């Protein structure tokens, strides 16, 4: 299963544990983790408790890095080894559990702005053969007047200055993007692009459509998000691991058709589950409220679900939900839901389905903050239309008639009628309609049943994992 948040459970159970080795190339911890810059950040901020967030592939170095940081700064270091959601996002929730005053985020990052804590990103300076990368660029763009924007994975950002020195004398129309951690100060100037933590200025009269994109990094979620967002631009890439450059052959239009099919599924849905996929990206609470209001105006029921890292088994518990919408960072929002019982869409796709004023323009949005009031892509909801005057609509999937008009927003909440006696002390408890429906189910999840389970002695159990116990296949019928 290709998922942004979860890994293959079977692979995790069968994985052989070996002594940890340094994840940094050549064991150069000081250079790879930029110890001097990180220590200066802690000392200058006067922080006494700092959380160190590592992705799985860098956890082998966590203990040594934390020890060196404590010796250099005198502050207490806490290692966050298991993030609440995607490892590319800053896990402010886990950091607050230990009372951290700041976060040092290591490894690849989506560069989404945080809400509360000061953050320093240490990407990890992965090696890049700049000469080979420049040669691949020349082979892909033999015309020296080519208009190209150079993007890179954050782990190769440290080498972009050297690559720029080699290419700019030969290619006068090449633009290198700059990394921006958090929201840049001031409004954007005409022709300036600010997306995915990257910032660059387009000088051509035709705008970004006159440019090609050259990406330095391996194939992954970041490249997919770039190609869907800037789908009018031809893409090429250079993979530092293989040392090869190529023109990206991913059929973006086919990928967009798949996403537009999910929009049609969202239009047919009656019950929508809003998945909380981040608790650290600024504006996530605002977009949750925005989606609730949008679904309410569209006549759909919605339930907000916080299930941690989503996977097919978790979401299959909500059989009544017709479709899920995932509120996550720009990289993790494009979740491949082909293995899920119900589809998972992005907030932008839900807006396309429920807001009649929003039309498909060919520009795909993966950052949910672009949809909020005051943002560049915000579209106000149109006035409500009476049911008798609504234009009929036919589903392209089921062929059934469906309602697409918006209802009037509720002016005031009705008096509560969901209070009932909870026990003999006459205490009152609020009864949720969703909770009442859950109570009617035959299976409602794990139950403690204290005092009802008989006590028995411990016995020798089976060895192995559920899909392959050690004694399976040995017994004769």
C-alpha cells in the first residue's frame, strides 16, 4: 500500500533488528546535522528544553546527536522518535508533552508554518554530484536560452548555490528557487511564486507557463505535488542516487482525471468524515471549521475524526461514511486511497464538489490554506437557492439525480433536546446522535468489561506472528 502516513505492517513485523549505524554519510555528524548552527539557535533563544524530531531513517543517530547538543548548550534534549502524523511536519503536540520550548526538526520537511513553538529545520546535507547534475541539465536543455525554474528536495538545498554558479553563466533565463521556512514577510510582488516553502520570481511576460521545471531529488510525494500544482509546465528531474536525469513521463492529465473522479464521488456522498491529519500546521483549525460549514450548507452530514496516522483498517470502522477528506500538509494531502474502503479526497477537491461558485481552472491546489478567507484562491459561497429553483444535476457515476444547491446557514442553534438522566444521582449527560447510533451496533470496538472476564493462569502461547506461526504446517490432519 502506498500511503503517506503508514508503512507496511508485515514488513515492520518481519524486520530484523541490527546494531544501529550512523545514518549520516561518512559518520560526519557535525556537518550533516549542522551542530554549530543548531547549538547557536538554542543558545541565542535561551531555550532550556528542546525537542529533537527525527524521521525513522535518522533515528540511529538520535542518541549521539542529543548528547552532543546537551554538552554544547546545557539544555535538556528530548528525542521524538514516533511522530503523531507525517514525519515531514513539525510535531508540536509531542513536543508540548515534554514541555519543550523549541523544536529542532531533522530530515525532509514540508516547510509548513507552525502555530506555537520556534522551529529550526536541519535537513541533513545529503551528497550531490554537482558536476554530474549540471551535465544532466545541459543534456535535457541543450538550448541555452531555455526558461527553466530549478527546484530541489530540501536535503540537497545546500548544493544549489554551487549548481547555480555553474549554470547561470551559460543559461541566462534559469531561475533558482529559495527555501522559505514559514510564511515570508510582506505581500508577494508581481510575478513572485510562493508555494511549498519555495520562493522564486518569474520574469517572463507569459508567466510561469513559459517555463519548464527541473527538479533535483528522487521521485516522491514532493515531486508529485509540484507536477500537479504546476501542471502547465513540462518537468524534468535529476536523481542524485542514480546520477541520471530524465524527462518526467508521469501522465499528469491521467492523474488529474483520477482526482476529478474523486470530486464526482464527493458530490454523491451524503456523509463525509473529516480526517485530522495535522495538529501543527498553522490554520488547520480554521480549515476544519470551514469544511464543516461548507458541508452543512451543501446538505451533507460531517463527522470530525482524529485517528492519528490513517490506514485502511482504521477507516474501515466507519462504514457509514461515504467519503473522507484529509486535512494535512501539502505533501501528505495527496493520499493514495486505492486500498481504502472509502475514497480520501483533499479539501480543494471537496470545495470543487460542494461550492458551486468554484470552477475547475486547471490549477490544482494542495495547500489547504489557499482556500481560507483572505487567501489567493478563496471563493465565497454563493447565496442559497430554494429547492424548487435549484438546477437538477445527474451523477456521472450512478446516473441518479442529486441536489447541488446550497442551504441557508443556521441563524441560531435550536434548544437542546439531547439531555437525559445518566444515573441515579440525576446527573445530566448530553447524548450525541452519532454516539446513539454507535450504541446500536453489534460491535463497538474493544471493551474493558471489568469484573466480567474470568481469571485464568497464564499458559504457553503460539510463537510467531498471526500470518505465519512457527508451528503451522507441522500438524498432520
